[in-house]
C-alpha cells in the first residue's frame, strides 16, 4: 500500500490504455472459442496487467494503470456495469475517418441506477501495485459520454420509453456516477480520469450542421454535457483528484472528428469542475492554443503533443517549442505533457508495435524532464 502524495497529472503522464499483448489476444480468441474457461482467461489477464504495470515503473512513470486490459471498448464496458443498460454485438458501429469502428449496440432496458460496479474490483487489483513512487489511476468514460450514448439517433426512441425528457436522463446519470465515484473512493482510489469524446465530437462546422439538420440548438447540447459532468462531480471527496481527457476519437489509428477547442472552451475549459484537462494537440485537427486562455485558474492542463496514432517519433525541439508556445496562455507550472490519447482505446489498438509504444513514453519523459527538470 502506497503512502505518498502523488496525484495526477504527473509532469510526464499518459492517458491510460496500452496495446494488448499477444498472449492476451490469443487468450481472448481461446475464450470465445470455449477452449479456455473464464477463470483461466482472468488468470492470463492478471498476469499481463502485472507485466504492463512493471513496464510503466521501469520507464520511470509515477502513474500506473492496468492498460484497460480488462475491457473491449474504452467506454461501453463501463456503461454495462449499471442497472438498466444492456448490449448486443450486431456488427454495427460508428464511422470513423478511414473505417467503421465496430462497437456493441448499447441501449437502455430501464432506468439507470448504480450497483456494485465491476470496475471498482478491477481498480482494487491495480491498487496493490502502488508504492512510494507510484499511484494508481483509473479511467472511466465521462458522464457526458454515457448521456450522449443514449440520445444519439439510433437510441433516441428507445431512450424516450424510459426518459421522457433529457433532464430526467441527466439527473439519473449524474446520481449514478456520484454513487460509483464514491465506490472508487472507498476502494482507495484517489485519482480518477473521465474520458470524454463528447466535446471533441461537437467542435467544428460539421457538428454544427448536423445538429441544425436535426433542429437542435448546439449551445443547449453543450450546456447539457457540462451539466451532467458537473452533477456527477457534486460532493466528490476533497482529497480525490478527478481529471478529464478530451479526444476527437481514437480507433485503429483513425479519428472521428476535427476542429479546434474554441467553440467549447467557454463550457468545458472555463466551467467543468475537474482538476485537470488532458487535451489532444498532436496535429492540425486540434487547432491552436488560444482557447487555453479560457481554462479556469484552478485547473492544470496536460498537453497531448505526442501522437499514439503513428510510430513516428516526434522531434524533441519541436515539442519543446510547442510547450513554450502554450505558455502564452497558461503558465509553465500549470502545464504537463502526455500522448494525445491511449494506445488502444479499443481492443483492436492503434497501428504501432508494443516497442514503438514504449519509445513514445520514453520520449514524453525525456522532453518533460528537459522542460521542467523533474524526475
């Protein structure tokens, strides 16, 4: 059990997911073919988590995750842990830039309520590896992500069977999250990350046109995303750090949307009650740093300047120059560095090797150490 004051973000950090090792991929295939039992599969998962945690420590990182090795999808698996939510594999999915992201259909069968969430048990397994130099971080989808899941056109009519208004849905999601956050806290979790693609999906002209075609005011949608996230955070323990990672989609090295943060900065940067923002800034799709002016003074900002979508290593001097460019809007002491997203938001993973993945993390640490002089 750790006895330290380490909190997220660290000067050099990462979002959470890692490429699934070959042994884990083979075990999943064997499980589906009923060649091994679920108990045998769980044993292999545990073994691979032990290895990936050891690798994070070997690289000198102060934050550890389980690589999200227990889940198929970064977001949907968590939603399945609530009452009133069901899912089915139909071959459907969401169209990304270059390919269809095949995702389980996830829909309501009743009112959303918290129960003992399986992810809390997963966290307990991870927590045992904390030590005086490292602290465990757990990643879950943001409340806004769950809200969006049930109001998208494919789910809208079914959701209305249980929730006549969006406000009622927001209230139940917010309260269910409050319960689960409390469960994490009681299990010893002091660092929780909310992964949130909703802000990234609503930026840009394409989103504006899409909502206009549906007759929906895009500003009211932004207000609802902010409301559900902040409702979930009400009453959170004072000594629990909760951060948010904002992304534009990350599936097999493809992306979902493009657009700068300008149109959402007045909401999420200024008013969302998280302790830090992990922001995607790895290419021109993310726009410039000017919206960082809107970040409230109580938040830290983690610049996601290193891409996980490609094995090509960024040039150190160029990344350092970008960090200092961001200091026009946020003081250097409130800035941190990480990759822009996870390496395997879904089981399929991005198009690079495990060794290339670790080279990316080495680069993040080298750059951060040079800029901030912290080890």
